[in-house]
C-alpha cells in the first residue's frame, strides 16, 4: 500500500486524500529515503556493543545546509521512556489554542509517515512533506560530495531536518519535538528546547542507552541546553532524578518536579503538560492576545483534541471491542492494563494479540500479561526487527499464559473474531507498529472478517 492511499479513520484526522500526482511525488522521495540507514527497522545492537551512530553532527550539518530552519522556531523538546508522544501532542494543542502556529514532530507513525510532521493539528500534506524531504536529501548529497558530516545522515536525521524545514516554510513560530531514542545523541538534539521535558525513565534500549536508570537518565536529560527549563516526572530522590538534577545544575537550568501520582495515564500526562505551560509562562511566553501562558490551558477539551492513535484507542468492531495500545515497556503495559481493567465497558479478561521488537523486554511484558488475559496470539510486529512469534509463545506458556502463534497480524485478528464472543474485547499490544498494522486492517476489511 502506497503512502498516498492508506484509509482514513474516525478519531484521528488524516489530510484530505491527495491527488495521484502528490501521492506519486511523496512515494518517489520515500523510496529514496528508504535507501538510507533506518534504525527503526534494523537491529540497533548485536549484543556486544553499540552499532548506532554516536553523534548529532549529521543532523546539525543538514540543518545548516538547509539554511538553519530550526533557528526560526522556538522549541519544546520532549524525551522519556513513555508518554513523550502524548505529552508532546498536548503541548502542541495548547500552543495552538494560545494562537501560535505550531508544528509537532513525533515518531513512529501509526499508519502514514505524514503523521510524524503535523501542522495545525493535522498531518502535513503529501506535497509539503515531499518538498522538504527532497531538499533535505539534496543537502545530504551535497555533503557527500564535500565530505561533510551530513554524508552519514540516516533516515531519521533526514526526516528530522525535513520537519524543521517544513515548519519554517509554513510560518510556524513554535515546534514541539519528540525524541526518537534517548536524547543526548538523538537527531532532534540539534534543536534548542527552551523547555525540555523528561517524562520518566525506565529500562529500555539498554544495549544503546545503558543498563541502569541512572545511565539512561543521563542520555535523556542530555537534551538540556544552558538556560533551558527542565520539566520532569522523575522523583528528585531516586537515581534517575539525582542525575537529572545534577545535569540541570551544571547548565544553570531551573527544574520543575511534577508529582504525577497514581491517577490515569491521561491525568499524569496532563500534569506534565500543565507544568510545561507554567514554565513557558514564567519565561515570558504569552498567547497572541498577550496573556501569560499557564497550566489552566490544559482542560478536558484540549486533552480530547490531543489524543493520539493507538494509545488505549477503543474501536468497536463486529459486536466486540478492540483496544489498540503500543505499550512496549513492562511498567507502561502494567499501567495500561490497570486502567483498562477499571473500565465498565470492558468486561472480563481480553483476548490478546501480542508482538514486540527484538530489543524489547519480552519476558517482562509477558509477565505483565500473565493472569490478566484469557489467551494470547503471538505475531510479528509487521515491520523492523521483531521477536520471533514462536519464541514469544514458548515464553508466554512458561509464564502460565495460554499462547499460540499466527502467521500474520491480520490472521490473528481473524482468529480473534472466531474465538471472542460478542461483547468481549481484544487487546492489541506490545508494539506501536503492530497496533498501526491492525488499525489499518480494522478499517479496511472488505469483505468483513468471519465471526
């Protein structure tokens, strides 16, 4: 399926269907982009050392060659193990409400690559993204000829630079950028965040970021710049919080510690976003009407507007309910299940479709699912290096979970249709790529799946 003909769905606004010419242009440039190293789709480590690039220089060089479009943007930069995309979306929605033209850069995308680069609350148009990517690739080619750092630019480096360029061209005054992985060495760290957010820190990507929460915190808080304000949900007393505090002191950064508590995930995300607006207001940022920004801008209406797809997304389907969530860290999955189990409309235990990346804590995720799902269908994630379904099923059964494998995510959905009674619910989790794959299927099945 091409980039231009993915189906649109209720609850997440895709741009109007592009013309064939626009879609063809984007498909062509994406084809060129796919020739570059893409760390979302290949192994990041062989287990014996780091394989990923260890410098932000290619992204910096690309941006300079493009005329430094990021210098035209005031930025909020967001890192963290989980919730960073949701917090970024809330902050961008709040800035728009305050009257500012704001771009939002997030990753990965769920269905279409244009979701990563949003303007005005909507994914960018195909033509605008194609133009920015073409120019970013041209800058990379120039660097190859001249021997500049951008010669080594990866897929994500180019996409990050293209996003900044597209925002500047559209007249955006603010950009909200979500880190792809880590922070210190992430492509997005070529930008300067006036307010930097570290939502939380858990063990993830340990082969790349480090094997302790303190080491991972050092990578994520590496997005701080001198004089920035740090907003974080970390506990100032634990090992990750101590690292964050030390980094902030060294750079002369104020720290706003947010006690996120044990409320719903949305409540916790809202608390962080409110703190961001308090920090912006304290730095003299106002609405276009002249009022200082404050946390009160984040209300229920804004939260509803800012919800992202495949984050506890509920889709009624054939008399059943499908819940899509891309949780891929054990603590995040546990929080998702705890919240879902409290919903009256979801009765009993779910039938689960599960897949995860090869670099994820599959054992930890399966332990969380143990005793909380009726049965488990293990599948590939549909993209990138993934844990083998047979291995996942074996490990699940060792955890006491009834588990089988399916040939594909779509086959798993069809089997779920046969095994889940009317009124029951199906949980799709472990990977945002898996959730996106089945989100598309749920809205494009023709004829309908048997039941």
